[in-house]
């Protein structure tokens, strides 16, 4: 793992930690978890700042605290007295996972607020009926659908309806880590298994004991790791790295992917036997464009959540504004609609959202400019000057204005600003430099 120079900051209180996190410049947070107060902070910060990875620091003699912290939202844990090699390994692994998502827009801060399934369309009603029946057993469930369609939400609902709802729901992003890190993440390791393994440590399979283990983006794992995963699913047995003790996995396996696994099997990229082990109960989440009747209900739901989360008066959509929202295809599905509505409400000048407000934001959203123009808005109209500007000048003015407004609404927090603009952190930093916005 390549060495990386890190800048660090210290926050002796939760209030100061909150202030640092609100700056949007913190990627990773280490929290001392020696008591209930520290454990509560893990849960609070994991929910309020999903873009920041948390590493819990626990007493060496209380490994159960590390497991509990992982179940509460921590990405990993280390023990003190700290071993430099172990700390370096854990932080490096967590940052590697963050790098995988660096080019994606940060997750919505309202993700945890959506506890109600919006599923009025017949296709979604049928899906929920299958889900409720599947929840009663232990069979492996594979959910497929386009990115942003709500696969994780569906599987969390499955867990909530299952007999294991009192146990943990543990997620592993299979595409975020190379094989060696993914193996230690899943199976754990014994002391001395590799440089940095200064003490034995449970993996995510053990953390999920008694609950549900969610293997996200299962289509991204390499052929060599597919063999190891097949044994886990087939025999429910595994070994920690550096150990020859066979352990039993008391978890329910669920998985998700946006890839066509059948095509990957036919090309020899995905093991056929593993595919059949995963595809015991197959569910498909339809894209948002296939259930346009849900768009209005989803938009109103996200509107109410955004208003409440930001301490604003309840925002309202004009009828023709909702009509324009419902006319879009939303290629990024529910996630794109959620982030769009959040951005629209936070950046709005009044609690009443008009068709023009929607059209203005659509003009800045990739893949929707045509319909935005049909809504009666153009970038040229947003320019403060009445002079007809060249397209590039108009685009630059609109971009700079959007950057300034997003930063102001986000109170300077660049992570939140990136989310409001629907772009990645890297893209935001590039645009700020390009337009000279501080």
C-alpha cells in the first residue's frame, strides 16, 4: 500500500469535532471508544456525516467494543496501546475504500431519514410482496438494478422484516478494496498474519454474527476471490488470515449488483457455481423511469425531509413544478432525484418551489437540459447582463454563480456543497480553482 502523507487535527470535545466535520475537509475521524459516550458519538457522526469514515480506538482488552463500534457505523477499529504498523494498515485500508468513491457525488445527508418505502407503482408493490415472503427464511437474496435505484434500501427492509432484525446489518463494498484487503475485511486475521497485524481481529463476517451480511457490488470481485467467497456461501465456513481454525458463519447473506452476471458467466468472468449460490432468491428493482407514478410521492417525501433537516419552513411544490419533475427520466434513479430535491430546496430563495426553479436546476443537471429548456428556462436567461453572451461565457457565469450559492448554503462545507451541486469532491475542487472561488 503506497504511503500517503496525512494532515491531522485534534478535537478534545464532541462540539469541536462537529465543527471540524462541518468544514467538509475531514476524510477520516478517529474516536476514543472506551465508554458509552464514545460509542454514541460513533453512531451520531456516522449518521450525520456519512461522507467521513470513522475508525474507533478501543482498549486492547475489550475487543467487543470494536465489534460494537463497527455495528454502530465505524469503518474499522484499532486498539490501544496503539501499534504503529496496525494503525497504518487500518487507516490505509479505510482510505483506499474512500478513494474508490472519490469521483462519485457524496451520499445524501438525508439517506438515513428515509425510513418509509415509497412504492406505489405496481412493479414496486410486487417487489415488496416478494421481499416480505423472502424475509421469513435464510436463503441468499440477490438484488439487481441500476445504480441509484434503491437496492440497499430494499435489503435493509428485508433485514427489518426478518427474524434477524435484532441483529446487525453489516455492509461490505466488494468493489472498493483489492483482494488482499477485502479478504482481511471479510474474514479478519490472526496476530502476525501480515505486517500490521499486531493482534487478532474479527472480520465483517464475525461482526455480522446473528444478523445480515450485505455484499454490495458483488459483480466486482475478482475470479480468485470468487473461489474464497464460494466456500463461505456454500459451507458457511471460513478461516481468519493466518489461522487454520475453521469458523462458522451465523449470518444471512444478501448481495446486490448493477451488472449482468449471466453475461459475465458466459464470458468466464464470474463463476457459474457462485452465481447459483447467490441467485437463490432473485429480486429486481425497476429503474425510476419504469415507475413514473412514484416520482411525485418521492419528491414530496424528500422535500419534507430536507425542510426538516435544514430547519426551514416546510417547502411546497407548485403543481407545474411537480409536473416538470415527473417528466424527467432521472438516469441516476431515486438517488439522483433525492439529491436533486435536496439541492433545490436548500438553494431556493423561498419555500414555494416554482416550475422556473425546477427548470433552472435541471439546466445544470447532466442529461436533462433538453426538458429543462422545454420548461421555459435557459442559461442565457440566468445571466445578469441583458447582453447576448457566447455559450461558453454564459456557462461559466452560471457555474460560478452555482458554486458561490452552494458554498453559501452549505456554510462553507465543501462536502455538502458538492452534494448540493450533484458532483464529486474532486470535481468541486477543480471547479473552485477554475473559477477562482475561495
